[in-house]
């Protein structure tokens, strides 16, 4: 009887069996080795959002946010804005003849370098009405900053310093590509004077495209907020919201809270909105916005059903302005617009944002539904201010008013002229001048009629409003040509 090997195989096994056994052993070895890698793990790529922790070359575990924060935090600056306000006095005699004394009011916020030559992005509400702006960098340097441009409709502003140090800046990412659930890092530089230099909070993107939010006086008109549960604390306004690539995807702006403290509902302005308006702010100080030329409302359930829409989304066209881009594109009353330049139109707020920031040097594509059929139309968006100036009579409403530089203004219509017993001519009527306002300090009196602003003729309130919007953030005095009801003419210079 033949003996057996100690491995239990039969003594008469063939060479083929030996080969199969070897292959099996090799495969088992590969499987075991793949799960028991005892070598040092290399530094993980922080761009991989699937890993909650990373391991460095020393084998120590740390947060994936560390290297991101280290690369961008020096770009975040503290912004201190100072303005003088009148001390409240109830003595009209004192006020009339001596003017009330003024005292400094300080507001602080954050901002971040987005170019190495000293340009800083921040919030409009951080530097609004500032007479002096000081920036403090991470290295402790302090600079007097120049206001380059601001935009109250998006709550964004650009300021600039002449740095005497090497600047770390944060590049703009693409906020259109973020997803709900992505990591988000909010950085601020609120109160370095109190030792709160560059604070960092971490969370995720909770929602995109938030609109119809009300933050009280000064709420921005154009809203498409990124919502995040990364805490945006007081003083962090204007700081960046960054992704794990170290790119800015938003500008921290506001929180929603019944107590004023963070409760995990923070809002940031998407960086693509900033990307669209920053060139205008740098070149002219104000934003050149686009106009399509339609009056619209959100789509109703009934309209969605009638047009065979899969969801209650889009905007319904009530009317089209003559000679506007919409008119030239063949858009009709009753159409439903569902996409603009490839981006879905969810509601009227979303479309307003897309149109206002659309490029004017190339055609935009509009997708609409008409009688259940999808139609694509191309047109060039025009500058809103230029169009309104050219068609001011169509936009003017004699019942509407405007408050600017402390003046309450109305179109000087025939009805207004009749009420004050004056001859009618084109212009803007000053109905009231607020005490100690820029207009009041310039000596402008109520009852006068404005016929020129900054050497530009104004025939109605619409034209004046367009001119005023174009001078947002202006520092030097604005010349006015005024006519009083008696017919005398005078020039006044109002310092904003």
C-alpha cells in the first residue's frame, strides 16, 4: 500500500494538480495581501470627499480639512468700516444753525483676497456708507483700503489695498457644480483685536438656490443662496465658503435665527454670481445688468398641466416689451420659459439672477414651452440701464417715488406742476429733504425740480434712477442743476 504525504494528498497525484495548487496559493496570497497592507499609507488627497479622516506620512490621523484650511486661511482678512453719523438732538434751533455733532460708527466683517495684487471680495453691507475702510491681514499688517465697487442688489463689494507683503489668494470655484451634501468650510476674520483671528467652521451644503429670503432692511434683490449648516457667526460676513479643493464656492452673507445666534442655517452668495459681476465692479464701480424684456410670474399648477410640464417649474410670460431681446427672439405672451443657457429655470427669482448676470457679448439660448411643444430661441441680452434710458417713458410711473441722497423724488408730471402752480417742463420734483442728509447738507430745498444730474439731462424719475444706480459707491460730489418753481436756476454739489 502506497504511503500518503503529510499534506493528505494521494501519492499518485499528477503534475497538473501541483500547478493548480500553486495558482490557488498565489491567488490566496494576493487576496490576503490586498487586505493586509502593512506598509505606510501615503497622504490622502483631500479632494476625495469620501474619507472622513486622512493619514499622514507619520501614520497619524487628522481631518481632511486641515491642509485646505492651511492653504487658504491667510487669504482671509478683517474689514473695519467707519462712517460718521449725526448725534441725535431734539433742539431744532441748534440743528438748524449749528448742525448736530457727528460721531464715528464702526462696523466689522470679513473679506478675502481673490487676486494677488490686493483685490478683496466682501459684502456690500460690510462696507456700505463707509467713509474709511481698514483691512487687517493674517500677518498683522494694516492697510487703508479703497472702495472699488459695490452692488446692493447682490450684497457684494470689491475693495483694494496695496499690499507690502506676499498675498495668499483664494481662486474662484464653480458653484454650479456643487451638490447638496458636499463638504463646506466657512472662514471668517471677525475680531482680531479680541483674539478672534480667522475662525473656521465646517459643515455641508444643505440646499442650493434659496430665494425669497427676507433679512430686513437692505435685503438683496437677486438671491440664489447656498444654504449650509457650517456656522456663519457675527463678523464672518464677507468671508469665503470653500470646498475641499481650496476654492471659493460662496461668500458668507447671513444666518437665519430667531435669537441672532447660529442654529445651523447659514447662507452664502454663490461664487458664480460674484464671478459675473466682479469685472464690472473693478472696471466701472457698478454692475451692468442684463435685460430680457418680459413681465413674468411663476408657473401655476394649472398652467403646468395645460402645457404638459413634468413639474410646476418655470416662468409664465405675461407680456413682452417692444424692441426688447425677448421680442426679437420671438417670445410670446403665454409662453413658459424653462431653461436659460442650459440652466433650469425653477422660478422667476432664478430667471432674474440668470438674466442679470448673462453675458452681453454673445447670444443666450432660451428654452420655452408653447402649446405643449419645446422651442429653442436665441437672443442677445442688452444692458438694462441703456434700454431703460432709451425707453424711459414706457417705464415711468407718475405714482411711484424714489428716495436718494436724502431726497424723496417724483417725476415732475403735469399733475404735480398743477398742484404747486408752476409751469410744466421735464424733470424730477423734490418732494421732501430729510434732515442732515447729503442733500440737506448741500443746501438743497424741497420744491425744486432736478433737470440735470452729473451733467446728464433727466426728464423723469426712471432716467434719474438709472443714473443714480450707475453712481453707486461714488465718492466725489455729484453736481445737480435745479430749477425752482419761480424759474430761477442754481447748481448744487452733493457729496454722497
